[in-house]
C-alpha cells in the first residue's frame, strides 16, 4: 500500500492533529490540471495535498484539500457501520497519555476506551473536522 487519503477543509489544522499522533509532514504540493483529473475522473482539478508519514516510515497518509471541483459530499459524521466508510487505526504505545494530548487539541472520544482480552486497549476518537480515527495500544509489549 502506498497511502490512505483523506479529504479535508483545513490542511493546517489536520496536519497539526496528525503530528500530535506522531506522523511527520513529508511534504506539501499543489496538484492541478487536466492530467490529474484523468486519474481521478474529476476532470480539471486543483488540489492542495500534504503527505504525512508514520513514525516507522512504512505508511503514509495523504491529506487533500480540493479547491476545484468543489467537494460534493461529506461523510465525516457517518458512523463506522456506514457503507464505504473509511477509517484509519494507529498503533500507539501509551493510549492514556496520547488521549490527554488529543483532548487538549479538541478531540473527543467517540465511544469509550475498551480492552480486548489481554491483547489491546482500543478506542475511536473524533478529531478536527469530525474525522474518525482508531487508536490501538497493544498490551504486554513494554
């Protein structure tokens, strides 16, 4: 897999949120023109993107802000059982400490933190723009 993409309204706000999760900004660019639209099927488009890389360097997250064409749908508040819903789950080493930092930046717990057997502590968090992400702390690895 090369990357997972998320369309957002504010690149700066969402970049800051993912930096708090430990991702690093790899780069920003503007993508525009008919050639890009041939890939996406959107025709002539103008998009600002930011590429974030995970701490291990193996995965990337592409954040896109469409200037043209205009965004036509908003799935950010869809529940996790909505058809076609996409979510990203991150492995974290200290869930409680991370949640404290995320709460300070306005994130909210979507449900509650639960423990799955003796293997994981898991939760979903709504970040900026209502983005839903999962957090998983593997137990017994410290």
